C-alpha cells in the first residue's frame, strides 16, 4: 500500500510552483517528519515534509512545475520501524504551531515556509544544461515573477527618477551619541534604516500624492504607512513590509526589522509579510552602489533608493569640507506624481536625514 505525497496549499494567491530540490533520492527510506523536497513559488520557498513513513518513489523531478494538489511522489510500505530514530528529526506535531505555514490535513504533507537566503542550502536553482559556449537553465518561479513585475512596471507606469544627496553627519553623530543608551533600554542597536523609514513617512504625509496609486481610471490615495524594505538575495528580491510605521517608534521599527530577519532564519516568512506596502525603500549601498535608478514595485507609485556613504568634498558656508555623503534616488509614477511633488518629497527626506530632530519633534 502506498501513500501519496501531494503539493499542499500555500496560500490563496499561489496555485503551484517548481520543485527546486529533492532532499531524498528515489528508493530512500523516509521517516515521518523528514524533509522530502523544497518547492519554490513566485513568493516564497517551502519545505514539504513526510507525514507518513515508507520507501520514496519520486514521480516529479527537480525543475518541474507542479500545481497545488498534484502528486509528486509516493511512499511505499517499508521496514522503517527497524530504523533507529534520528536525534535530528523533530516530528512536525512537536514543532511550534507558527512554523507551519498552512495547517494541512493528514492526507497531504506538512509544510514549512523557508526564506530565500543564500546561506540556506535548500532551494537550489533548476538544473543547467551546457550548449557549447553557453549554459541554459529554466527561470525559477521567483525570478520569473520578478521579471514579469519589472517589465509590467516599465510598461504600465510612466517611471521617472529624480536625484539628490544628503549629508549623513548629523544622523551619524546622533546615532553614535544615543547608541549605548538605546541598546541599554531596548536591547537592540539603532540603525540607519529606522531614520529613513521615519523620514519617508514624514515625506509621505507632506506630499500625499506619492502615497497614491493608479487603479484603472481612478487614483487611490492611501492613508496608512506600510513601508516595504527591499532585500536582495541570490534567489531574487523580496520586500517584507513594516506595518503602520507612523505609529511605531524607532525601537519598534528596529525590532520589527530584526524580527523579520529572525523569521527568515527560522523559516517562518509568510506570504502576508511580503504584501500590502504603499512605498518601498531599497538600499543598494550595502553592496557598494553609488547611484541607481530603482524600478517601481507595482502598484506603488514611489521607491526610494539609498546608496553607499562616501566621504566627499562639499561646500559648507563657503568652505570646502569632507563630509559623509549619500546619493538618494526617488523613482516615481509620473501619471500620478508631478515633478514638483517628487522633488518636494525627496528634499523633505533629505531635510529629515540632515536634521533628524525634525523627525523627533515633527517640525
């Protein structure tokens, strides 16, 4: 008698994915709770584990597209009981409830959502094939989704980018001055991202047109401030969203950023964590980028590009001085945001970073 291994439900908007890696070989003896395969979708990667024991018979191979509910393998009755239990295995029933992304019925395998992190050896890319002097491989669902999103943004929005630069001296000095007391009080470090998130919220309030989007022949203005923070990985780009940033303190924002990082490490990133943002911040500076023109994250109308901090000579009060400078880039949808509004928005972000007291007192 055999037990079918089916692709479980992953969320309302996910119909299927691609088998990124089999963690077991055909003919292997499998115990309950062991990871069988990693499924990659256009949003998250997910581990499918065995909810029964037996000998694995694989029906779908790595790189194949599969739909929710489809049978990818079977488990045939085998001498599993004779196998000594592995101390590394933890049955899914004993795991914390939040690890399971979807409560699957007993007829389908359990599932854990896992991050698309380069240091996690799980979601391997589809097999490549050599063709003389070139190599060809199938796009992963995430990479294809990114490609479709980028092309859609370029095709459907009138994207324009405006630039400015900000002097990071004051925010760096304030951060250095408050760091010890901040860590002592909140148990975590004060980073630059919380300053930029707060600056963006302040600018969105000052220029609400940037917090709007085009929906058909209507313009929808958002009155909330859920800010996405773009994170690049070897698998592609993900944008976890920080909710209601106008109501959060610096410590709340830093804590939530750390929570996302920990959730990714523990394999608990959910589809809901990546949806619903009204504006995106992308920090290419962590990779050394000096300047860029970021592409919109549809249906949003604005994205802020941060870049590397570089010591540069600038004129201050008629004197040439060396200051830590950062180029800022705002890409926006010109259909709903005029040039004046875009420049006003970016100047407001610059003012908030160069005079961080503005953020603290709302001036």
